[in-house]
C-alpha cells in the first residue's frame, strides 16, 4: 500500500535514473527511495512470469517457487543468495542489502498462471531465495495476493521467513490451511543478541522471532524452525545449541532442521570480510574448514549431527519430515540460477 503523501524523489516512469541493464531485462519501471526506508532503494519491475520451475538437477523436494523480491534488507552476512544479485549487474555485498527489486505485479501474474489448464497444483515454495516478509513487504504487501492466488487455485504452498511481518497474514494462512496444505517455517539460528546484531543486522531479534513462532502456533498452524546456518565456533557449542533449541521448543515449535554454514561464490568473500573485522582470531580456522570448497567437511557435519540429535530429542522436537519443502533449500539451491526468481 502506498502513502499518497510520500515524497518520491523524481520517480516518474520515464525519468532517466541510470537503471542498470540487468534491471531492464526484468521489465524495469522505476526506482523508489523514501525516508521510511533509509538507505534502501526499491526497483519496481513488471514480471512476465511468477512461477519459477526449479532445475531438476537441484534435487529439491519441490519443483516450483515464487519470489516477489530480489535482494534482501535482512543483510545476513552469510546469505547464500548473494551471488544472484550479480545477474542484475549489482554487487552481492552492500547492493544485495540495499538494492531491492520488487515485482509489483507478481500476484496478478501468478493468478493467471495458476488458472492454466496445464497447472497440476504442485506445491509452491515461498522464501527459497530472499525473504517474502522482509521490510519491503510492509510497503508493497505482495504476500496477501500471492497467498490468495495459491489458495483459490487449490495449490499447496510453504513459507520460510525470518520476518515477523508474517503475523499480519496469519488469519489468511489459517484460512488457507483449511483449503490447501500450508507449511510455515521460521529461520532462527542465532540466539545471542549481540552476535545477531552483527551477523543479521536487518532481521527481527531472536526474541521477536520466538514470539512469531508462538503466534503461528496460536493461529492453529504447525511451525517448523530452521536452525541454520550454524556458524562454526560462534554458535555451535552444545551449550549454545541446547539453549536455543530449548527456547524454540518453549515457544511452541513442532520441529527443527539444523545444519552448518556453507560459503558459496561471492558470499564467501563477504562473510570472510566480516569475520576478519569482527573475529580475526577465527579466520585461520574458517580457512581450514572451507579449504576444499563451499561446504563443511564430513567430520564436522558428523560432529554437528551427533551433538544436535540428543538435544532435539531432549526438547521434544521433531526433525525434518521426509521431503519437507523447506528442509534442504539453502543447501541445494544453485546460487547462480536466475530461474529461481
């Protein structure tokens, strides 16, 4: 929803605002800056398609995604989606956090696509790349229309978010769950407030997300929690994991998925620059852990699984259900696949 009193800064559709070629490929309309979102530029585009088919090689438990936004003001240092901004001729660091592309017509286009006779009502995943409930959603309100289009077409869907703005749509989601299968998951991997501010500066606080978990449960929906990524030597001790899992269980979550950090493409450099600045004592350890590539070595993954399993059981939480649509997204989505947008 737009405030008629908003001061747009020279933002007519035809203004020459230096739009980059990458944006032109997406049906660029205009760029918007507003005092309410200091430091963020919204690039409004008109998409030609809303449903994105996931490449078979990704081996994900779903074949279709919808993403209303590209780029994310959550500014998570470790975000695996950062390299995708390069497709738009933006950098994957500060630009990913501050140059947010908005598909203003995504709900309308999605509704048309879901009405096709060829559509077989397969599960659609939301939040597989950038968060559908990031701050931009408070202004553009894309999700109510997306939820309505999916529900009215009889299409099951899943949502993964760190955004407490999801509370706004809980009545819609509760109503939708009576008509289609709805899966709601919250991402919460950092329980320490100080570390949270450093590594996830644009996200709601851990306590706010715990409150969101409770609100989802109180709305009659099950809530799965992604405790991911676990950051080696920063959030992976038994004491830290026990505390966080206990708080998640107390908030009312039904189950959790836990896995460690991976550093693909240009995300690696962005994360390591933060580590060098804030935790230089860990740089050599990270270089050793990731010396062979983007993923943690097998012995570390085995250690983490062994550490987490008894804690999950102790707190009465379920592990990920077989084929759960959110469980493997950050591990499996290829970072340079524009098809996922």
